[in-house]
C-alpha cells in the first residue's frame, strides 16, 4: 500500500510532491487532496479559477511586501503631462485623468482588496463557526434563538445594510470592513449549524460522548475540524463576492477614499472617460470581473470536489 | 478449450481494469467461468474480490471510462458478446441477460407505481417502446411513445388528474407478480416503491427482470439488504424460478451460507481471481483452495462453550499494490516458496472441481 | 422483576420496562386536534438483565428496536420511561458530572469502523481520548495504557501515529475496541461489531472479543441480527421484535428449542453453510410492523399461524416457560 512513489500525475503541473512514506501523514486522506486537485485540473474552468486565485494571492504577498517599489510606477504619482494617454510601451495600460499609471494602480489595489476580503471572511468564519456549532450542538432554545437572529440579519438585503453602516461610520477602507462583516457572517452560521447537525450524528461523535467527553471538547476537536473543508470551500467562493461588494462600496464613495488605489474607486473616477479613454475605467473593471469570477470558479470547483455525489469517477 | 454448446455462458481469461485516482487496479485478473443452462451458480467472495465487476462486465454496465475490459472473451450462447456493438448489446441486455441489484429501493423509480414499471418492461419487450430512442430528440420521443401506448391524450405534462384514477394493469403484469409469489398482485401493482417493504420490492425487481424471460439472470447480492426471514423466502423463490422458467442465475454474494442454500455450483473469488469452482456439495465437503477452506472453517457455527473459531490471519490485500505470485499467500497456512513467485492458474482437482492452488492440487 | 430467570452470576445491569419513543414532528401540529401526536415507539417496554462477566445477545431484525435499546442503555438517548439499574443504582436520573463518571463503566463499539473513528484523529489520540476526558482522576500514564491496550487488541506497535484511512477494516474495528477498553469498563455494548467486516476477518474479531472478555472480566450486550454470530458469542439470548422482547433464555435452549413463534421462524430461516441441511422454510406472511402503529395485543399476531383471539386483544407478558422467559399466550 505504501510502496508506490506518488506524484500528481504525468502533467508538468506539480503542486505537491509527496514521498511515499509521508503521504499518509497528513490529517486527511491524501486521496482527498489528490482528488480535489485532479478535479480542479480536469475542468478547464475550475483550473482557470485556481490559477487566477493563486495569482491573486501571490501578488498580494509580493506587492504587499514590496510596496510601490516594485511597481512600474508610483501609483499615486501625478503626471500632468501624460494625462489620459492610451496604452503604450511606457504605460502598458495607459494613464488616467491625473496621469497616474493605470497598471500600477490596478496592481496596487490588489493587497488592499485582499486585506479587506480576507478580514471580512475570516471574521465571518470565526463568528459563524462559534455561533453555528453552538446552535447545532446544543439544539433546543439556543438553536432557535440563534437561528432567528441569523434570519433577521439575512432578511436585510446585504448591500443596503452595508451601505447604511458605512454611511453611518463614515467612508473609509477600514470602516467598510466593519460595514461588510455583519452582512457576511449569517451565511456561515447557517452553514456551520447544518454541518454540525450532520457531523453530530456520526458515530465517532457518539463514541466520544460515550467515552465521557465534554461537549466543549467534542465541538472543538471533532466537529470543527470536520466542517472546515466545507466552510473553506464556501469561503473561497465568498472572497470574490466580498471583493465585489467592497468595490461597489468604493464605487458609491463609501469605501476606499482617494487617493487610494482601489478598483471600484478607480472605476468611478474614470467613469466619464468611458468613451474617450476607455482604458481608464475598463482596466479596473476587468480586474474586478476576473478576480471575482476566478474565486467563484475555484470555490465552485472545491465544492464539487467535496460533494461525493458530484465527484464521480475521481474518487 | 472446447466450446461446449450446452454452456450458456463461458467466460475466458476476462481481465477488467479500473482507474482509481492515479492507480490502475486490476479488478479481474484472467477470470474463467462456465454457466450451464438452468443452473444457479454462486459467485462468493469478500469486498473487492471482483464479483460485482464480473457481473457488470458480462452485462457490460461497467462505469466507463473508469473501467475497461482489457482482455478475454465472454461467450454467451456461442457469441462473443464483447465484440458486439452498442445497439446489439443493448438488445441483449434486459432480454436475454437480466440483472438485479442489491438495494431494491434504489433500483425502482420512486415516481412511478409498481404497475407502471412492470408495464414499461413489457412494453420494451413488445417493441412498443424502444429501449433506446435515437436522435436529438430522444427524450421527447421516448415520452411520446410511452404516452401514446398508454392512451394519454396530451403529449407533454402528465395528466396529473389521473393520479387518483385506478389504472388497470394488464393480466401479464399481474401474472408477473404472481410468479414471484406475491400474494395480492392487484394491490401491489397500484403501490409506489416507497410503500413496499424490502422483500416485496426485491420481488418486484425480480418480476421486472423476468418479464423478458432471460436465459441468464445476474443477481448482485439480492438478499444482502433483506432480513433473514425475507431472505429465506427470496432464496426459495430463486430455486423455483430456475426450475419453472429454465433460467440460469448467477448469484453474487459474500455469504457462504446463502450460497450453500441456493446454488448448484459455487465459484469462489479472491482479490480479482477465481480460486475455486466446484459443485456446491464438493466445495463444502472438500474445499481444496486454502482460502475456501479457511472461509468455511471460520464461519461461526458452534456455541460459546464449544471451542474457538479458526480465523484466517491477515487482511484482504489492497489491489493497488497486490502481493506477488498467489494473492492469498501472505495469509495461507500451506504457503511454500513458490507461492510468492508464480501466479497460480485454475487446475483440476477432481471431477468437475477446479482450484487455483498448485500446492494443494498436487497432494 | 418478577419471574426473572436466575442469573448465573451477580447482576450488573438491569433494565425495567424501558421505553424510548421518538415524537414524529409532522409539520405544524394542528391546534384543533392536539392529541394527534404520533410517536415512533422504538423500544416499548423492555426488561432484562445482564450479569457480571456474562454475554447477553440481543437478536432482532431491522426495525426491531435493538439499536435504539443499546443506545438507551448507554444513556446516549434519554429513555422516555423506565429504569436502568447499573450495579443497583438507577442511572436514568443521572445528569451532568454524575453521568460522565458513569460512562467510565459502560463503553460502546459500533458497527461501522469507517464512521466510528474520526478520520482526522491519529490512532493514539482516538484510543487515548476517553482517558483524556478524565485526566485528573487517572493513575498510570496515558501513553502506557494506550500501548498496553493497543497490544492487547493486536494492533501494530508502529501504528500509533497513523490515521484511520491507513488501516484496514479489521484493524479499524480493533482501534474501536481498544478505545472501548481503555477506561477499564465493566460493560461493553457492541452494536453489530462484525457486520460491516469481511467474512475472513470476522472470525478474528470475534475471537478477539472473546479473549478480552475473559482477560478483563467484561460483560457484553451483544446486539446483532446474525444468529450464527450470537450463538458463538453469547451466554444468553434475548430476542426482540417490534420494540419488545419475545424470548429470553440461555443460548442453547433458545436456539435448539425455540418457543416463541417468531423465534421459531427466525431460527429456521438462518441459512447453514452446509448444502446438506436445507432450510425448512417457515414462511412468515406479512411484514414487520410499523413502529408508529404497532398491532394491538401481541405484536406478532398478524403474522403468526397460531394466533388466538386473545392474541389480538391482550399483550402477552414475559413469563416463565420451561426455564426461560417467553412472551406468548400459548403454553408450549
């Protein structure tokens, strides 16, 4: 069983290379990882999503660390002489109405969007897991109350709620995080509760109870680790949505403020030049589109990989 | 090898492979099997021994592209059915070769009554309904044929007002249910699958499979999901069918005792290979292959105070990296040096008794 | 309990008229007819006892309620009514910390070794988990105990860091058994422990269970539908049908001379791995009754060939016939 040296197939794409001795050391069946990667690789759409998301993450780290030093131009450097110049060899995506290099601005926006997105989603996951597992495991009144509160939040149209909070707090990047977080967490509560209910009925949880384990231990050590894959798959999908929502807030003036580079902000600032200097609003707009779709596709692929019914021939 | 025309089914050196993750698993490694007319042959084995794969290979219902038949031949009534094209095989399937599965509840369509499903089988046989409509509007055509033959006036949309109408099902449908010893056929015909018990549902499955009067019925663990009391009845039913209809049955099971009660001949499989084939009496009285012997000896039959069971040590091998030579040798108590070198073939061990063990066959 | 057969040893566990009902929530209950609350009567008045170092086999088919009974005994489900006496103490009233302490004496082994082990835990963590639940009150070191127990059930020494998916089915069940042993319980409830295992491995596990029973002086409540297995494992047998016990007695007596008509039908449908002994088919007409609406009187009467009028009206109680307990109105 352990004697074959394992590589992720005959393709040049090698994400992980596991030695035969160690490949079973991971706390999940490495088959799951293999299968997930195979599914993602097999569908070109999901694969594209994977690539885009990876590029996004990599560039976040690179640009975040390197700062504007590694960008072709300073994203905030105004240059009145080259206002609205079309894409050329000097400015690969042209310049905007203040002469700033569009490409540098698009790239500079990546870490900002990433920070906002990850923060919101991380918060939502944390709060969602805590409330969801408590509701699911304890049941009864606790569950009812928690789920009704969740329902109240879900009843509000998300963007409206975010707008209201952002307007109340005052427009800024970090205030928009505070505005988006309350909109996002209820979905995770629901998801976590559903997963908790199904994991709770698994025999190993029953065995834990029969061994005299306390509820807190069972939730922390059995339920949470087993619902993480589902939550993470959903969260990946969500990252794109948060980026989109943040861009919308910025577009409406309630998110990032000038002179910050942020795609939504850039789009609204260049909106009037759509006909004459289309590169200015199109570049950030396309960036939003590609990244949001990329994460959605990746998340969708992950969800399909996790669901045994859609795994099909790969498991 | 003589091609005995009396043999209904003759499998020779069948090799089927599965692609699992990135391994290639040899599910069937050169399997030989003969089934005569009007006989029940039990295929006995544990998980991953290949018995279900064998059944699916014969009727050609393997999950493609994950599974492929890599070699060998399957002679059914003299013709090699592996060489048949898709349409001819489809005609064969369901008519001359039938199959029933383990869980009757998931094999019956929950939105149609029992009567409608039996009638569907009859319609297919009579040619009123093509088993596989062709062309780009297949689904539409199939629906249209079905409704026309049943007198529905509207083409699309079910006459949902007909839900409470009492449909009259044909005599033949009623007879089909009587043949599987269902006491009150009219009542059962009007029921939906979820209203049936496991045993009843399995009988309906068998009735459906028998409509075409197949010469060979492949039954994949048909009683494993049933209670032991129901199981006994279904086994009796199978024996009656063999006598009345002259069908051969290939009864796939993991339970030795069930095989002993229902089969004429028993074929034992282990890790994708056929290890012993003999009449049911010979297998139990004089098992030759160490695996068969171990399996029979480890069947609990004694009381608690009557001494220990003799267990086979070790575990079933992982077919992704099987042991060399004889696949059973790591667990065998008669093992010799040669067992890890040469993969054994089915050898003669007596009249109508074959075993794949050179060590025991020579003694 | 009146009429209880004398146990050979001291009594460890006794169930008295145990009932477990599950309310069926059928949508919004009609406020005009509140009495229409349907219940699934999975266990409907069961009484039995298990002695020390004894093995009681609980035999029944699907729908008999045997799994629910096992879980109720373990207090994994709170019984709807009735008492469970463990070492003379009624445990149905225990809550919280008292209940937790009780769990050290009663453990469980489930049917499916794939779902009864957390796929994300290593073997040593799975086995040591019960010990870690009671950390403060343990004497010898956890690691020592784990390796002792693992050796006792035949698990490989180097396996402690491995995950369940790296083991075979039989080995996984051994891990489950080790986990049940590690707190040194007095009673283990085994719910179909070998039904999900391959035939060639089943005998190994059965032998193991017998060996550790002797070695550690355990009592077993062995739940199964397989009559052959229970023959090999149990000192006494209790036969369950539709939520009630119909016959209790020593294994030999019940299997060789079954008295209750259901037991007779059950025993005679068990196939023998011997083609020379064919099944004498006692065909049972009808089906297993629904737990929502069990038949009146004796639950078996719709399927019984010998049903009398009284069988339709009055529920038979377990009474002593020929040295064992049978719930039937007939006298033979």
